[in-house]
């Protein structure tokens, strides 16, 4: 099973990356054997992956990183780099390869201090891999200073360094950076393709897989979570019940509080899984004593970690809220489809009774206003409005129609 098998519905992108990985392998082989470099290479030092949420931007970039680090002996016999089983592929996919550095936004932005060490590393030769690879998972969150640091590194890269940038659209990246990258745009995979992947790769029952894929409208990661996590299915069911509960002001305020609390609980669960482990690993690296006492002068390092974890919890809460708002938008879109009598397949066919009830009890104009209210809530959250205030305003607007 090759590294490209995880790219659902991205056959054209896979073909481009496969050809580039072959040329990259030839470049490294020629350099090691002191042979002339092949001409007209499809490989380049910087790539920009764009596409809608759930299309698999980060998965495509990491699969490409794995193919570039592939050390399978089959390559000498004409095999394709990216076998998925060798040490290079395995560690790159897991995120433990010494020469694959990943940077993701912890809070609302990627700060220059988060990029400083990574940019410095980009100018060094690979330690034991074939390429030095820098993967920026949220390139749209680079602020001015961190983007300028990346620009300088992309303008004059080291000979064996590859930059992989991921963003929702090409407009989300500075023109000076994107002009130096090869652009690949991923499309939203079809519902059938996602359902098939869940059955083949995760062993999900076909009916459950089809429901999850349809509910998430081709968002691969969310479909997998919905199909495998009962708690995620329960949270979605609670969100889909919300429109029927907004019959008075008190119910609106209560529903808003429940949405925010559920998102906070999601962030808390993630923090419990990761924060403690990170803190213990850092203390051990700093040489903490048996009782947990830190050496003198290292308190600032621990404080930086705590600040990073706090920013990550805030972002996780906002992301969880955004998932709920996406589910609400899809719900009202289905209501609008019923009201207009279109033949569009319903994303929430499992909640058809609620959809029919709302479709009969309101007009298309009010449904559109409700969809706009959800979009306004998302915009408010992006502007760092307090989550409870933003969601309360939304639930009141949903009640008013």
C-alpha cells in the first residue's frame, strides 16, 4: 500500500507528486554517484497545497514528504518512491523523521518565534534522510514577521531542502511566497469516495460509512471521526436537535451555553491527552530532579510551554465550535433544499423528520437569514469575539428567522 493511497479522490495530484518524487529520487541518486543531473526535472524546492477543508492538503504534503524520504530497495528496480513500508516512509508519515519538520498554528497565528528554529534548520543538510523537508500545515496563519522569515528561506533554499506549504486557497498566502512555489489544488472528494475509504481502510460498516461521509460532505478527517467516535456522533445529534429547541429566549441562551460548553470539553479532553505528556517530557529534557524540581534558570522555558498549551486550547475550542456551526449550516441548507423542491441529496437524511418540520414551518427567506446568522457567528469568532456572546447572538437570530 503506497503513501498515495490515503489521498482520497485526488488522482491528478497523486500523479503529479509521484512524478516529482521519481525525479527527486533520480536527483539524489545522481548526486550520490557523481553523475550528471537529469534534465527537465519535475521536482522543485517549494510546493503550495491548497483546497477546501477536509480535502486532504496536509495528508498530500505528508505523503509527498514520505515519498521523498523513501529508502525502499525496490526503487533500484524501477519501483515508485513512496512504498509506505520502509523506515523513511513510515517515520515521515508518523511525524518522527529527523529530517521532516512540521509547523502548525498553535493559536490564531504562526508567530515568528515558532518559525525561527525551523527556518534555521532549513539551511542545514539532511541528517540521515534524502531531503530536508519543512511542512507548514497552516500557511494562511503566518503573520507578517513569520511570513517574511519563510520568504527569505524559500527565496534562497539549501540544495537539498524542500518547503511544503498548506493553505485553503492561493490567496491566503503572500504573493511573494506563492510565486516561488509550485501550486497544487485539491478538490473535495466525493461522498462515495470517502465512504469507500472508510470501509476499506478503517473497516467501517458500509451503512455507517455512507452516513458519515454524507453528513460531512466529503470532509475526510471529520467523516472518519464521525464513523469511529460515538461521542462525536452524539455531539452532532445534539447540534441537529438545536433548531427545534429555539422557541423562547431562555431556550436560546441555554442552547448557546451548551454549544460553548461542549466545545470547551473537547478542548479539555485534548489538553488532558497531550499537555501532561509534553510537560513531563520537557522537564526530563531540562534535567528535573526526582521531586520534579526544575534546574535554576529553566522556569521561563516551562512558562513558554504553558503559554503555547493555553493558545492551543483556545484554538481547539474555536475549531470545535466551527465544526458545530458547519453542521448547523448543512442542516439549514437541507431545509432550504426541501423548501425549494430541489433534487440535491440531503446531507442529514438521518434527521429528515426535523428537516421536514422546519421546512413546512418557515419560508426560504427565513432559512437564508438563518444561514447568514451562522456565517456572521463564524466571522465574529474569527475576530476573537467571546464565544458565548457570538453564539448567543446567533441562536437569537435563528429563533427570529
